[in-house]
C-alpha cells in the first residue's frame, strides 16, 4: 500500500490509474480539507500498525525460546515509558480532535448567501425542489461556485443524503428538518446515495448531482418546465387552507401576524424562547398547541396529515418571504 | 512437552466430564464447566449460521447487480448476520464459554456464586437464540441489527417482534452472567488472592460484567418500546403523532456502544493471559492494564453519540462526544503497548495461541486506529454509513475478538478437554485466518472512502473490483475457520493426553488437573504469589514495583 | 485450611450451598447479587423515566392535562398501601431474625394481601375506569383536546410504566409464595434468613419505584 502524500500530482495519478480507484473526486470546497485529514489519519494508522507489527516480529525472532529452561529476567515497571505512551497518544488525539473539530465547525454553518434547495426522501426516491419551482427526482442540478444549502426531511423513514464527491452527508429524518451545505468546485456528474438503511429499495435510492457553470445552470433552469415557485405555492396554500383567515398581516386576527417573524425569537407562555426557524414553523403547523404563546388562545387546528412534507416546506418558504424586503434592507 | 506432574490418564481419573453421564446430567447441570461447554456448542453453532450468511452476502456482492439473491433477501441476510453475530456470538462467547469455565478456577473457588442462575442464563440464551432462528426461517427480519425507528416500528413487514424478543431475552442471559461474575470475583476469591494478584483475565471479565449489568437493561427498554410500538401503534417513535425516532437511537446506542466493549474487553483479557505465558514474563505494566480495563468500562458509557453525528445533533454535543471518543482510545493504546513490551527480553514460543494473540495485537491496533477516523467529526461525516464503518468494526470484532477467542479456545483446550490439539494444523489455520481476514476487510476501507454505502444489495459498477477482492478473501477466511472445527473435534478423541499444565503457565487453573475435577480443586488453594510469577525464584514474592 | 475437610462433613449446615466456604460468604454473595440485580432494574426503569422526561419537557401542557385525568385519590391510597406492605415486609425480616415462625408467616401474608390490594385497586378502580373513559391508547382512545396527541403519549407512558411496575409486583408476589412455603416448613431462623432479607430488598425496590412514579405521573402541574 503506497504511502499517500498530499501532493495533488500523486493524487491525480491515482485517480487516472485504471482498475482500483482510491479516492472519490474532489468536487467541493471542503473536500480537500477532509482528504488532508484523512491522509494524515491513514498515515498515522499505517505507521503505528507497521511499527507494532515490526516490533512484534523483531521481538519474536530476537527473543525466541532457545531452550526449555531459559529464565527471562523479571518484569520491572518502567514508569517513564508508561507515561510516555499514555501522554503521546493523548497529545496526538488532542491534535487530531482540534483539527477535525475546526474543520467540522467551519463546515457546519452555511454561508448566508446560500441558495436553498429542498430535498425530501421517501421510500425509495429523492424529491428535489428548487426555490424557482423546478422539481427533480433522483437528480440535483446545481451551479458551480455558489454555496447551496439543502434542507432535508423525509416523508416516511429515516434516510440519509450522501454526496461522496463533496464529502457531505446528513440524515433526512421524518418529522424534522436537517440541513447540509456545499459549494461545488468542479463541473461534472457525481453520485449521491441514500446512506441510512430504509428498506427494500435502499440500494436503489441513488442519483446524480449535476454541477453546471452558472450560465449553463441558468439556461437549464429557464428551459425546464416548472410550475409555481416555492414561495408562490406557499402563498397559494396559505390561502387555500385558510391560514390567512386567522393570521392577518396587521395583527388583528385570532392568530399572530406572521410578517417578518422568520428568524426572530418567539417567547412561549412557559417563559422559554425559541427561534422561529423551519423546525419551529413545522411544529407550529403540525402540533400547534404544543408551543402555546402569550396573548393567543391555543385554538389553532393541526394540519398533520393534511399537508405533505413538500407543501409544508412551500408554506415555510412563503412565510420566510414575508417581510423579507424589510429584513434585507436592514442588512441581515 | 512432557508432563510436569505425574497424572493418571483421563479415562481412569474422575473429572467433570465423566463424573456423570446422560443427557439430564448435562441439561440440568450446575457445574460451571459443563455450562461453559453447553455455551461452547451453542455459540459455535450460531457462529457458523451467522458465518454462512456472511458467505452468501459476499458471493452476492461479486456482481454489482447482485449475484445471488433478491434485494429483500439480502437485507434480511445482513440483518440476521448482525443480530446473530453480535447478540448470539460476540457478546456471550468469551464471557459465557471461557469466563464460565475459568472464573471459578482462577479465583480458586468451587463454582460461581450462583450456579443455578448460571444454568438459567444458558437456557435464556437458548430461548433467545431459538426465537432468532425462528425469525430467520419464517421470513427473516430486514431492519438491520440496529432496528432504527420508524422503519422497524411502522414500516417493516418482517419478523421484527420475534427477533426483538429474542434479543430481549438474550439481554437477560447477559445480565445474569455479568451479575454472577461480579459477585464471584468480589466474594469468592481464595485466601491470599488480593485484587492486584488476580489474573488480568479476571479484571477484563469484571469490567465487562459492569458494562453488562448497567448497559443491557437500557437496550431492553429500547427493544421493549419498539415491541410495544409495533403492537399498539401508539406513536412513541412515530413523528406523525408526536413521537421522536431519534429517541430510539439514543436509547439503543446508550447500550450498543458499551456493548462493543463487552465484545472486546474479554478478548483483551485472553490476550494478556496468552502473551504473558508464551513469553514467560509477567505482563508489563500489570496495574496499567488492569486500570485500563476499568477506564474503558467507564468511558464507554459516555461516547454513544458518535454513532449519531449525522443525525443533525447540535455542534456542541457533537464536539463533546468526539473528544470523549478520542479519549476512550487511550486505554486501549496503553494495553497494546504493554502487551508488546511484555515480549521484550521474554522467552517466546509460537504455538497457535500465541500466533492468534500476536495477530490480535496488530489487527486490533489497525482496527482501533481506524476508529479515530470516526471519532474525528470532519471525516466521520464522510465515512458514516459506508463500508469504512463495516471494515472498522470487523477489524476489531473479527481481527480482534474472534482471533482472541480462537487463541483462548486453543490455549485452554487442554484444560477443558484434557487433550492437546495438533499444533501444526492450528498454526496453519491461524495463518489462513490472518491472510483471509485482511484480504476480506482491507479493501472495504477503500470502498468506504470512495463512498460505497453499507447495507447495499446492489452498487455502482466502479466499486466492483474491490468487492470481488473482498469476496475472494472471505472464501479464504471461511476455510480458516472450518479447519479448527475439524481438528478440535478430532482431538477430543484422538489428541494426545494433556498434562495439568502443558504450557507451564502460572495461574490457579493450571494448578489442577486437565480436565479438572467437578469441584475444581482437590485441596482449596491459597495464593502466595503475585500474578504471572514467571520471574526468577523470589522475584515475585514482594510487591515491590507493581 | 487444615480443618476444611473435617469441617465440611461435620459442621455443614443444611442451608449452606456446597460451593461456598461458609455461611457469611453465602449471605454476602446473595445480598450483593440482589443489590446488583436492583441496579439493573434501576437502569431498566431509568430508560423509561428518561424517555418520559424528554416527552414531558416537549409536551408539558399535554402531560399536565393527561395527569389531571388520573385519579389522585386512588393513586394516593395505593401509595399508602404499598408503603404499608414494605413495613410488613421489613417486619417479616425482623421476625425471621428473631426466629418467630408464626410471625414470619403472618407478616408475609399481610405483605401479599397489601400487594394484591394494590393491584386490585389499580385494576378495578383505575384501569377499568380509564378504559371506560377512553384513555387507553390502544383501546378506543378518545380525548377531546387540542393536545390529544401529547395526551395519548402521556397515557402510553402511564400504562407502560405502571404496567411494568405491576408486573414486577406480581413477580414479587410469586417469590413470596415460595418464601411462605419455606417459612411454613420452618426453614428460617436467626442463623439463616437470607432469602427473606433478599426478598425484602426486592420488595422495597418495587415500593421505591412507585414512590417515583406517583408524583411524576399523578401530580404534574400541581393537583392539590
């Protein structure tokens, strides 16, 4: 097994060699950092394994039993050695932890300008919906060089959205939202997989990410037939399901006004304060009276079962857009 | 090697194997040694059942489109393989076979504290295993051994209840065994056997037993709730009615992470015994190895979240679980270094037990270090749910635990059966296992980083070469496990008679005949030396350094 | 050590198991074994308590509403009954220490009566009423409330936890039947009463679990 160094030339050569691939393509901004850490850990693992095996081999030969009655010397504790091989691995672990944690921390939060795409997993396919309204099944078209945030959920069991080339992965859990983000650095077509066992079709729940230049992407977007944008769909649902009758924009309705509420903290009746994010809104729609707020009676009906995941997300997109100009103007 | 003690041949001497005959004397025995053999038969059977499933899976995965079975069947194969290997082989094997046999002997007692509960443990094992086998033959279960909700509670149309019940019952077997060992070690040590004179195998069993009694009940709760949910559809884990599927994962992994230490601590204890004996030197850093076992038991309860890094947990929770997961690796590293240092200036011989033990040290090092990739958050995001995980845990469980189990079976075989096994065949089998194992599982690390997810019945064509390599290795590995089955059985009847202490080892179990009499010792022993008194005469009487 | 062989044959009490060296070792082992078993029970119930706590934090209003639908009067009576049965059990242990055979039998019977009373009150006054009111989640659950889903979850936990507790009580009663049989045969005296003591430990544990269950299930949000 050749020792792998972080030299891109060596890496490219490995990719080009036929037969056994070693690394997936590096197609996102985080891929190189993850690969570097992986290289380091691989070298560490192979090095220590090699060292232990070598020492064992050497001792096996050097100290092999030559006569039945030979008497080895007594074992004597050697404290400095014990301390050394406790402290050094601990230090190595601390270094690796800090390196990894800083990478993870950096990768955890999407940049503000990220364009948001909805991904809903269901047995056994992936529904993708762009904010402009374009829908895809088992495919995800994205522009190069733009941070993309995927909001993930599931309609049934736990799935997991995994794009090896981008080194990203996140569970799609029913009843809640999770998100991952990436910024593609290479055009091309890359696998995505479901990485959480979900039943018979788990291995078939795979698809392709298509990374296109921004121009090509815009052309694709324009050329693909679509219905309403997510925000438009959400607005339609807001009226269709009667939300507008209670949630009047000027605050005079039976329910609170929802304009500009997204992203703000909301105090609950029991005193705790929650941020109005996607998860909050989803809970408000499906289990409205589990979070009673001051000054309003808990009379909102639940829409659990009446709205599917896609529709809930469209409503949320609409709610996000309410008062957005105002928020954008404040430089948020 | 020539017998150190004059010894009447086993046929004329009365010992635990021939003290009584007939099926009742076995099925109603309370003799810990006979119960150990009952377990040996059962776990061996389950091992080969689980192994057969593995063989089928590896054959199936030669072809990207699946060569052997329908995807639904493949899903059932990996589920049952996991359930059987984890619950019905790895968790019981060393504690219930070697632990049952050796703990009373090593403490110098006549039996465990609760012999009838020991027998009950075996019957519970059989009940659980029967349910698992029933589930297998009546349609199978396809949830993965991890039973994640809501798939297992609301969507799976397979034998979830039977399997869950089987695992639940097995949990009680495990709890009672652990309870028995703790009480025995606390209360029944022979005069002079202080804690720090105990063999390290006892420390390992003790630490394991603590995990068993504290962790297993929580998975019992998790399984109970899954069963109730399936029966009553009440919504504990169903988000549509307010339940939380992630709660199951927390309850499940709170046990299942410590469980992996139930599976690896006893093997580590075995390694301590073998390495010291075949180097004729006291284990280097006895206290460090003993305390490392306890440290592993404690820290193991604090790291379960590392199985859930991609569920969407808070960054801060993830950081805490990550740092603790790195920490749990340190005691294991300390052990590896101490075992290696034991060889220094030793008098080393290479019979089969030692080959298995040395193989363990190397493969466990590799398997353990690959755990760092998974404790490390940034790499775990990429590697979770892929074949990297599969390779990691097989390196530890097969390259580690199973090799130690094989080493232990061979090491204590003469004590258990009164016969020696043919060492040449044994060494050959050990070498075949080592080679076959690495060929099977090393390619899987590469598959994992490339992105091949686990639990896939079909896969993209570019992963085929590595899959074929892995399957080829598996065929070699299988042969390596079949060979001992043959010669060990053969040795029971035709192997050379074993003296009480064929390896010239220290330890109370070697001070009695092979096989031991039913009451273990003709005269109850009194301990006057430190553990592993291999040093020059007089060097081990004082507790100067350790 | 030298006396071991002779001591074994001449002074071997009938209640000393062969694998123990002396009665102290046997008693200590039995007691340690029962404490360890109770530890596993704490972890078992603990998993349920932890799950309960998580859902209670999430759905406090619903859990309060569900709790108010429970019958505090009978819950309190049962608490007194169970504490009383722990008292009678402790008195049974005391009687065994003092070698009072009739008292042992009387107190064990009294403990069993109280235990049966507990279960009887639960079945007859609480659970059957719950059934008629449509509070059993899998048997015609019917609660008119905006929090219905959370109330249903509350009752899941109510029935699972009290059901598991009742199961442990039934097992305890079974063990007491065996104890009764042994006591009737005069097997216990000042030198040997470990089984009574160990059963007492188990029964006290069952009592303590109820003492946690009662306020957590019946008294949410202040009921008195």
